[in-house]
C-alpha cells in the first residue's frame, strides 16, 4: 500500500518501548484489567489479537491457540521473547489474506482501530476470517465534543521518533460506542454489547492533567527530543496510578462509575 504506515510503526516499534510505558500508567492498568475480564467471558477456541504489539493483552488466553498480528517486525521480535506461546505474524490489518477464511473463533482489536485510515476495510477483512458464531471485541478511545484525528508525536520524540504518518503527526482518532457498533453492523456483524469503560479516569484527574500539560509544554519547548519530556509524564503517571490504588481501596473506583455515565474508552462485543 502506498503510504508510510509501515515505515512509521517500524520506527515506533524499534525505538519506543510503548508496551512498558502504556501499562505503567493508570489508564493502562485499568485497560489491561478490563480487557482481561472481557476475554474471560469468551468461549474456548483460537484467538486473533489484531495490532498485538508484544502480545501483552492476549498473553493470558489459555482457551486455545493465540495468533498475533502487527505491522511492526520490531515489536513481534520482542514479542517472541515476552510471549513465546503466541504465533506472531507481520501483516497490515487492512489486508488479512494470509489468514484462512472462516477460521477464527475469537478476535480482539484493542486500541488499534483508531490508528487505521481504512477501518471499514479492516472490519470487512476481519469478518471474512471469522467463523460463523465467532466473537469480536473492539475497543478505542472515546470522545465527547470533537473527534481528534492527527495528534503530535509527543513523548515518542524523546525516543527518536521524528516522523509520523503525516509529517510530525500521526493518525490517532476516536470513536463513540454507537459509531463502533454502526461500523460493525455495516460489515455484517451482530452487536451483542456496547458501551464505555475507564470511568475511573474521569473528573478527579483534572488538576494532575493540567499540571502534566503545563510541565509537558515546557519540556517540549526546551527539551523536545530529550528524555526530559518522558520523565515528566512518567512522574505524573506514577502519581495518578498510586493515588488511585490507595483511593480505590475505599471504593473510589465504584463511586466514579456511578457518577460518570460515560468512560474514556469505547467498546463493542460483536458476533458473526
């Protein structure tokens, strides 16, 4: 395909330790726990992990074989060390012809569809490889007012990533639950459940987010391509995560779910 998606994600996979950085954050902690619970509800059979990175989210699947697909060879190489049981395949999610049609029992595409310029094409390919009765779990960032599309490289610049999918930016959009559901139905899937999660990230983090943005803007201005930008975010992320763990021991997370109707991430569970 005539675009630079493969080049960009190979650069990211080579230079940026995304998996370890994401899952040290509160958002990553909550996401991993939530997805693990959802996967636990799926039936036995094989599992296709779309945009798998090193295979962290599908690592605990014990109900059958695991197949992981990612566009970056660098992350798959690390994945073989991190998750040796997973069968990794380097491929573009917009073209899944290497997978036999009607062969997949369960599939997950968690935090990946927002990076695709042709999400409908991906869903069509996914539909073709799923067995009748096969289950699909899809998650993405949610949004409230305006949909984002291109975002700055951010702390990836601290690790030497200087070119995105569009200059110094890369594709990172978002979908509301009903939008994910509509795309899935257009493809042929039947939506079993949809909604949002990460309610725990709403409201109370605003002061820390403002502080993070302030410190980040300063470090971006003076230390744009140094590790200082990452260290600032790392510091704030640790405060968020540890503070929540303490508060959640008193039922803080459940309280936030009651206060906020919508979480920061969208999901659908669909069936072919």
